[in-house]
C-alpha cells in the first residue's frame, strides 16, 4: 500500500486507490476505509498526517469496520490518533468517530452500502451522512467523489 503524503499546505486528498482500497470490488470494508480516510482528510490537518493516521488505525491495528472501530476503547483510539500525529484533534476526533460508529451500527448494521440502499437516492444518503457528528461538507465531498459512483452508479 502506498501512503499518500504531501506538504502541510496541500489540501487535495489522496484517492482511495492510493490507500490500497478498491471501492468497486472490496465492498463494505473498502467503503468504511474510504469513509474513515475522508473523515480524517476533512479536518484542517495535513494530508500526510491524515494518511499516516488512517494507516495506523485501519491497517496497522486492523480497525477496518464500523463495528471494530466502534468497540475500540476511546483511550486506545486517542493513542492511535496520536501515533499517526493527528494530535491536534485527537480527543474530539476520537469521541466523534465513536459516536458516528455507534449511529452507523444502530441504523444500518455498520454498512455504508446498506445505508445507501436504504436511502431515497443520493441526496438523501448525503443528508444522512451530513447528520453524522463531525461530517461536514468537505468530508462529504471527499467521500462521495469516489464512493458516489459506486453507491449510485449513473444510469446507462
């Protein structure tokens, strides 16, 4: 897996493939991986730090599903965020991620694909994502740039 890296001033996030994720074929695990990366990239922090933190959480420690991350003790998640140097937002990010995982687990059994399928179209799905704690327009934009065509393929 190649890790995306950039200077602190660069705002263009990495693509899912740069993180070793294939949204077309790898299902919910890849969708969650891209959602987590998008969540981290969506904050005001360098892309390199966000990518390194994603790699620590998703790859190194294997928190590769909503359920796994949602069951992670908050203190451990804070430690992983710090290990990836995402320390500026570690406490708030840990709390929000755990809350998001709890909501996703309760509403769609932790499956973003199920959440999309249960939504009345792309705009309804996007509204549901925006209602999640810590998901703002930038995070949504990053996530949907690649997940949108997979979850809501264009009509032929």
